[in-house]
C-alpha cells in the first residue's frame, strides 16, 4: 500500500520529467554484458547517488525505482513516433516522456469499458492479443509491469494467457523496424518463467524470422551496495500455484537465495 507521500512524490516525478535531462543522464553506456545480457548494477547505475550511497529515485520499492530508471533510459526520445502502450494503468511517466519528446502516445487497457474504442492519441479498451489497430501502425510498443500477468494462473487464468499470441499481436501492429519494450519483475509474482528469471524461455518468445536484436537487461540483480530486496511470504504463496515446469531444487534455490530484480526485454521487428 502506497503512502500519500509516496503517491505525491511519484506524481511530482512524472509532472517534472524532462526528456533532455533524461538524455543527459542516460545517453552513455550504463551496463556491462555477461552471458549475452546487459547487466545494470546499482553501483554504476546513473540513478545511484554515490555520495549518499542511495538510489536517487526518492519513491517506491527498490523494484519500482528500477522501473522508473528504465523508463527514463528508454523513452526520452520518441520524436515523430507513434507509440502504443499495452496495459496503461495510472502510471504516466512513460506517456509524459513520449509526448514531451515529440511522440504520440496511444493506449489499450483491458480494465477499460469494452465500448471505449481507442484511437491514435488516446486510450481505450484492448489487451495484448487484441490491439484494435491495422497492421504496421506503430513505431514502438511497450508494456510496463504487465508482461508477468499475461500468463498468470494465481487468482484465475487471465486474459490474455498465451505469450506467443501476445507477441504475435504486438508484431502485427508494429511497422518493420519498430521496437518493443517489456519489463517485469523476477523472483516476485506472475508467470513462472518470470518468477524464475528464465532468460532463455523469454528469448524464445521472439522468433528469429520475425525479430532481431533481442536484448535482455537485468536491473538490480547486482544490488550492492544497496539493500537486498527479496520476495515475501505473500509472493511465495503464489509460487506454489504458478510454478509447475521447474524442479523442486530450482524453486528451493530461488526461495532461499533469489533477490527481486527487473527484467527488461527489447527487440526490433524485422
């Protein structure tokens, strides 16, 4: 549950977000590469305040701070781009960066009334397997803290529930050369492949004849010198429902030693 102060700080951050300042903050290479993944370590992240030994994002959980940082890094330049957000909710940071940098934001959200039809420049009903726009409409598609829920079982099977169908629908509405951005927590909740941080399985969702430059980023897996952030008993209860394809030893190891980190996936449509 967010406090009133947290909510105000989050809104203030979105209100004052500046694409030029984000570009200045994030334009240099802020990762290193291990096993074909980009590793964003807290100690070298541009959001890390080395004087205070703290993250400079002053609201949210450690995971939310990474989400904010990743949005800043990936959305500061959307000039002349048509961008579709899948599951737009109430968090407006990406939308602000898109529009303030000269792009056009459009959104689909499954919790909107079904008779609320989206149009270019506004939001309406839709979801990852039902994006009601013609083929090759958008330059960029993205979903923030939504991917893990598309195939979630806890609380009842969600719609959509087929990852291949979701990725195919996103591919359909993107122009050739268009990009996708997806982020999701690891060792937290949602579909088992994201709980377990299964990078290979996530990569396999992007067929090589349809996508190129599939990048996986790992934010906060290397969290030192900041605090260790771990799943709670509430998350572990869902794990018993979600996880069916991994061995008991793998799950035990994740429960014992897993830390919560942010997986970011980007790819380019061929």
